[in-house]
C-alpha cells in the first residue's frame, strides 16, 4: 500500500531558505525534489520513517521561483511522489509569505528495485 500524502505546505523563512512540510497516513521517508527549472535536479532528504514530514532547504537564490515535489516511501519500498508541480517564489525579505499547499492524493504504487 502506498502512503497517502496530505497537507503539503512550503513556507519561505528567509530570502534563501524554505521549509516544506507534509503528512502521510503511513510511516515513510522524507524527500523533496526541487529546482528553478525542469527537470528537478535538487534533492534533499532525511533518514528514518515518519508520518509528519519536514525539510529545511537552504542556499536558494533570493528572488527566484522554485518548483518542488515531495516523495515518501514506506519501509516496504512502496512510494508516493507529489507530481502536481508546486511552486514557491522567494521574496527579497525575511518572512515574506510564500506558501503553496495541495489536497491529498493517492499516487500509483512504485516499488523500489531490490
């Protein structure tokens, strides 16, 4: 069973940093794919399995627009990736509101090669 991703939110915390959070119904990994252009070549992740995901991206270009997807994979290797193309505009000043959110979606199961 693939994890269902809900409550995806990206919040700028400075002109070059963003926090991306989301929830899953099953314990799963935390990974974000991001970039200023497609394909998304940046990847950030953390170790372990959780249902409450949070990643802090740093070193982003101030004033740039970034596109991102979130991905979570269960311990059994079944994953869900948000492919709705969320975008975040980073403002020149700290705390400028920059939030994107989406509803829940069940993604097609993907198995990691063993």
